[in-house]
């Protein structure tokens, strides 16, 4: 298998904020006048919060609370922590007394699944596992898994087979599994944003794998977000503005199973054959939406839609815009 790189580490997203020094990611906090910059990780992705508060001690205490909440939420949503609720659900096919946050996120996922015509589907995990097994094998065929293997994996996909309530979550078919990697970081970003807002915080940028802002930058202007394909790119090729809303980006090159890039992490749950199993229409898709969970989920779903279908979907998504970089490198914007 080719080197696997988390899509949010591969896709370079930088933030240009007047008067602020944005440092390389590391665990810790840096104070600058009334600004405290915390940098760490959330669900395996680099995370950053730029917090503006006149009292440094109060800000530090609030950031400690934020870090504890992120750790708690990772214990629910992490696909790779064996003690997480999601991992337990995937192992046993059922979960009693799930956390309210997990149930709430599944409710949101049902909405994204319905509105996207099934292109956003967390139960795509068996297909991911099928590709991972195939390309991890020595002398794996470049053509991918056999038709029989793909058919077996695809038979396990379908969010309509996920039964959930506040008391229990159950898969209707054996061997099903879910990944919430296409929405959980956005959802956690929203929860942390709500936590900060409840403490009176404004004029703040939150980056927990996806971006969310509270109001404008302290200078009164919108936050400027620079988008590039790689973290190593010297300059962003697109600048976007955020003011109290959210941004998420998905790119087909972010995680490749094979060296040729034919099979990537943006998997099509409704693929008819191996030829359209992974997204290939765009180099990246960036979504600006009112909340980070929506931006996160739609960045995934739109990666599998042509521009006409994206335009149609946007008619039912208020205050949402899409910024595309086509396979040929052309930048395009689609509004609601």
C-alpha cells in the first residue's frame, strides 16, 4: 500500500490573520497581547484555537476545559481507539446506552445521507477495509480487489440499516461498520465553538480539522483562510473569508490506497463498478456552511457529484457555497 496520509494533514489550510503570528502545529499555547494560541491534535489531525481574552488566566483555564472536552469526544468518535464507543459498535454490531452526542451526530448523518441521495454514508467503512486489505498485501493487483470482494463490501453499505435511539444503536446486518471521519471533526468543532461562546468568547478562530469562527477577526474584518493542495506549498492558491461560519475541505489526493491514485479515501457508496469507486472529478472541494459538521459532510458528498448536481443540492442548503478545484486545476465557485 502506498503511504497513507490523513486528508487533513495532506491538504494544507493556512489562516492569514492581521497582527497574529500563526505558528507551526505543536502541543502548547502561545500568548500574544490579548491572544492565546493553542495548538495540538484532535482525532489525529492538527488543531488550533486562536482565543482572544483580556485575562490570560481565564483564557488558559478555558483552553484546559476545551482540551478535556476534545479528549472526551475522541472517546466517543475515534475510529482507531479500541475503547471508543464507535470502535465498540463496529466490533459487536450494537451499542447500549450510547452517549447523547453520538446519537445526535447520527441524526445529523441521516439528514446528510437523505439530502445527498446516499452519497454521504458513514457505513462505507467495509469498503475502506476491503481496499486496505487488498493493497496491504504483497504483490497486490493494481486493478484493485476482485469484483466478488467489492460486491461483498458494498452489500454491507447502507445507512438505512443503522437503527438508533437514545437507548441503543444496532446494525441491521452482520459485519457492518461505520466511520464518522467525514463528519466527526466538524461536529466536535461545533461543540467546542458552542462551549467557547457559552463563556462569552467572540472574535475567535477554531480549527479542529475543520474551521469555525465566532464573529469577525478582532480588527473587524472577516477571517482570511488560505487554501492550498499541500502543506509544503509556499502560497495558497485561493483565499476565502469566514465570519461566524465554517469551512471544510476534501481532496482526492489526501489518502491514496495505490501509487497511481486510482483508489482514494473519498469512496462512492453507490459505485456501480471499480471505475467510479473513488472521487476523481476534483482536486479538492471546499465548502463554506453555517456549521462545521455540515461543511465537513458536504465536502465529502460534493466530491462525488458533478457541478450540476452540486448546484441542485445547494438550493436546499441556505448560506452554503462550494469552491472547487477541478481535476484540470481550474478554480470555480458555486453559490446557493
